[in-house]
C-alpha cells in the first residue's frame, strides 16, 4: 500500500516534470505548507523552494534544462507521523543518479528531497568497481603503488597543477579531499599547521567532541564500534591524520596560503603559498576555502588592554589551565568555549569569573543525548540497520523551516525534564534563553553558529557559585583589573577572550580581496531575520557548499556531519565542471545578498 502510494506519487511527479508542466508538478504538493529541497540534482545548487509557487518556479526554470527524470525504484519507509506516508526512491537524469525521500499527506507532498549521488560515467571506484591493486603477470619496470604515490608527491603543485586547491586540512578539507580523490579530481590540500589533525590537537586540553560518535563519522571510513561516544580532541586529531593517510590525500602541511586572485581570461586562480621558506604559485581552476567556520579570532578592542600586566589570550589559544592554579581569571564571554575554559580553570584551582553580555542557550549534554538516542544517529538506529548515509539523507530531507516545530517541541521537553536545573541556574543570576523562537541550539547553530553552551558541567559550577558571573560590558582594562560598565573592578591575573570568531567570508577578504568578499556576501545563516542572521529568508545556508558569486570559489566547513554530507555535493559540482558536464543553475548567486557583517 505504502509502496504503491509513494510509487504512484513519484511517477506522477516525474511525468509532470518531464512534460515541463510546472502547475501539474505544483498540484502534487500540499496546498499550503510544502517544500522541495534539491541538493544539486535538479538545481545544480543547494535550494529549498516553499509552497506550490516555489515548486512551480523550480520546474519552470529547470525542467527543460535538466531533461527527463526517470524513477528507477521506490522503497516504502515507516511513517514517522500519523496520517503520513513516506518513502525512498531512486532516480536518474541524463547526467546523474540521485536518491530522494518524499512525505505525503492526503496523497500530496509535504516534503520532497531530490539529492544527487553520482555522475553517470564518473562513478566512484567502490565495491565492484574497486581497482585490482596488483598486476598478476611479469612486467619490466613494474611500477608499484609507492612509485605512483611518490610521483604524485613530486609533481603535484609543481609540474602538474591541481584542478582543485583546498585551503585547510581540518575535517572539512579532508572529507572533501577524500571525495575528490575517489571521484578523480586532482586536488591538493594545504594547511599552515605542521601536522594533519593539529587543528583539533591545538585546542584546549579538556576538549572532547560535543557530538556523539554516531554523528561524527567521516566519509567512507566510519569509526570502529568500540570508539568512545565523545571523542577526546587529541584522539580526533590522530584519527584525522590516519584518515588522510589511508585515503591517500595529497596534502602540504606547514604551508600558508597567502593570496589568491581569479584570472577571468584563463578561468584559473593564481594562489601564492609559502612552504618551507619557499614561495610557490599554484594555478587551480577551483579554490575551496575550508579554513574553518570558527576561523578568524574575534578579540574586542578594549581600552587599556595593552597595559594589562597579566596573561591574556583568545579562547582558541587557551594553553590548558594547569599553570593558572590560584590565579584570578576573568573569562569574557558566556558561550561554549567560555564555559569549557571556565570549568578547566576551576578544575585547576583557579578563581574564575565569567562576564556575560547577552543570554546564552544552555542545554545539558545528557538531555541532548536522550533525544539523540531516539534519533537517526544512535546505537538503536545502527541496530535497526540504518546506514549513516541514509541517516544523513533522512535528516536532510527535512527542510530547515520544517525542522523548527520539532526543535521547539524538543526544547520544551528539555525545559520540563531539567526544570530544577534551570531554576538553580536562574537563581544564580546567569542569563539564559532558548532562542528567539524556542528553537534553542538547533536554531542558533544554523542561523549564527554561536550563542549556546552544551552543558557538560560548568552550569552546575555557576549555579553553585563556584564560577562567578558578572553582567554587562567591559569598560576598560587596567594593569591588573578588568573594569565593567557597572563600575565594578575585578582584580585579574589572567583574561580569556572567549569572544568568538569572525564570519567565514572574512577568509575571502583576507585571502582574496574585500571586493570579492563583499560580492559573495554573508556565509552561513538561513536569513531567518533573527539576531546575527539578517533576512531575507534563503532556506539554505548562505554560500556553503554551493556556487558563490565568485566563479571557482567555494566554502566548505561546519560540524562533522555537515562536512561529511555536503562534501559529496561540493565534490559532484566540481567534478561536473571539470568534465564539462552542463550545470544549469537555479537561482545563480547574485550580488544582492546581505552585506558583509562585522
Ligand atoms: C572548541 C570547539 C569545539 C567544537 N566541538 C565540535 C564538536 O563536538 N563536533 C563538531 O562536529 N564540531 C565541533 N566544533 C565545530 C567544528 O566542527 C570545528 O571547528 C572543526 O574543526 C571545523 O572543521 P573545519 O575543517 O571546517 O575547520 P578547522 O578544523 O578550523 O580547519 C581549518 C584549517 O584551515 C587551516 N588554515 C586556515 N587558514 C589557512 C591559510 N591561510 N593557509 C593554510 N591553512 C589555513 C587551519 O590551519 C586549519 O587547520 C567545535 C569547534 C570549537 C572551536
């Protein structure tokens, strides 16, 4: 029954699409709230259209350019809501294979996902396509795997130019690099740090991933099943280093990307990098900035900071608190890093005061875990046979706007479970919120990637008065004190600026030019019109993993799940360009985006 219904619907959808019947396709969607999320397959972009008008708009723009969609199979899925029928389907266009998921209500689509999976003729060499690895016959001048790896190391970036250059060998650059390797895009990754994995190793000593293991796998190579739920940061660094080696990624470490400029005539970048004292010019066609969502440190200019006699540093430079026992430490900021560092300082017998300027969304890690254990990334899901790639598609089949009610429901459930905790926290004077519309961390992460704390213990220390909190701004810094706008003077030996990071397009300004950064506009954020995420509504993360207003320039990053999932979409877009596959884009990026924010 379910199979028939999903099958009937998707066949009707394909028939109307293939007839370029925009109104016919739209009529298959619910009248009112409905969404079509397309990841590359139809739009050669990452887009979500909303309402029947949005659906018709997408069909009108793309149907003739994409050509017929053929449905190659359907698989029903268990309903996740009463009265809802849902299921998977596979499809092909003339150039790619895709996978999708549809949720039907009263026979009409509430949500539809169309997601590209592979380019026809450029399939990855996995499974039955895996290479032989050996030549079982006598060969003069036999070339071994090592010979081939050494040749690439000697030539790539010198006599052979990479088609794609990825700046940044964090999890983002590595996940994308692995996809590129498999799909056959000659790619060089550069990173300023000495060893792959150092971006995690160099973070504060006490840090463990905040997300549990089921959500954190990199593409192709999942963590073994004895891996701890929350990975310690150095273990993560080692995993990344091993991953780069196993996936045979071509990486130059200790290499700083200094400058990049686009040559419109050659349609190539000129990228200046410094490696081992040598200045090298690279000429890739595609440039990916995987330089980190939390990249450029933001340190406020506070009068008198230069006169401070103690130690002061940005949270990303926190050396570990062992040396600060007995010291009076002021942590400026009240989000995740501020809490983690304050807890680390407390554990090492420091005297800690946190300065909070605006409310923080605080959710206990243990409560998130309760929710996660019921979700697609959990041991229960693994036991039920759900593969990570399918979990990714299921989660991403839900458009951002449609996630908000569930985020709110979860947030309200957590407020009830943890009522006593929040009462204690409120009594301590700590200011917290659940986001402007109670979408809590889910909302804040996608909109601004800041403003929250996943509580792993520091909130109890605040509630118990072990970590003191003061509110308001910092007016000035003196030789041995931090003076607040309230007039209070806090004696200080150490100041930690847990004041966050600049926007990702700051990387474009730093490495390319202000003009290009302005042309691209803001990265990240959905256009929700909430704090730090100005409208208009876009429905997808701005400029991430999709074409930007600058030819040949891409942004990649985010948490592990985003790096894993969207690296496929970015790799497919780049491979298509390399192979000359037509990529007719729906809503090509324009310069009419919100201006670069500070
Ligand atoms: C304290 C903290 C905790 C976090 N916890 C989690 C978590 O639990 N789970 C999760 O999924 N995410 C977490 N994140 C968020 C995010 O996943 C990480 O920031 C992650 O490291 C991002 O990976 P990335 O590859 O995008 O960037 P990064 O890891 O920041 O890597 C960027 C790389 O680019 C290099 N680079 C930058 N500029 C240049 C240049 N000009 N030339 C050469 N190289 C350059 C840097 O050296 C760096 O290695 C956390 C972030 C922070 C700050």
